[in-house]
C-alpha cells in the first residue's frame, strides 16, 4: 500500500490564557474539536448577527495541547519525509501574542517544534552515519 501524499496541511492551535488574561478573568471564546479539526469562535457580547463562526482545519489543538503532541503530529511527519529527500516547511502565522513563538521555539522547560526537530534530526544523522561511512548529509536552515 502506498503512503498517503503529504501536501499542504493547515493546523490551528489555541494557546492557553496568559497571566494577564487570567488575572482579568477573560473567558475563552474559542471551542476546539480535536477529532474533526473544527474550531468555533463565539461572540461573547451577542451583538453580531452571527454569534458563532465555525472553521475547519486539517488539525486543531486546544489550550490543553502539549508541545510534545504538536511536535509528534506536525513536526515528525515533515522530518521523516525530509530524511527521504523531500522538502519540508513549517510556517507559523498569527497576530502578535497568539502563541507562534511558544509553538515553534518554546522554552527550555517546554521546547517547541524547532528544538525537538533539531534534536531528532541530528540524532538520526548520527545513527545513519554510524551504519555507513558512505553517507553524507547537508543540512541547510532558514529561520
């Protein structure tokens, strides 16, 4: 059976509330259905004609999603295909404060996609190099 093609996939992550939002008692107005990739944005004021807007993505993650889960679902497949010679890109887009850096870079305690991918990439290169001295690797990074 042939592997499914990996084309452009779109994922959305709703970040957890930050300290300021918690202190102000802000309510989350986004509901995430992880199983369907659905995201519903609610108007908490009720002033709009359409109180809810629903969007569907290939993957969706709520505030309780872990860095590890995000990496396993999004980073690992790209890394695996890259090691087979395919090009791979992870592109983070969103407004200031939406959690892009948290997902991509993370922190020392909660590393994001890039540090996890780098660790796995170089571990894989080391393992493959130990198996054959005929292999050469060229790693180029644009950040």
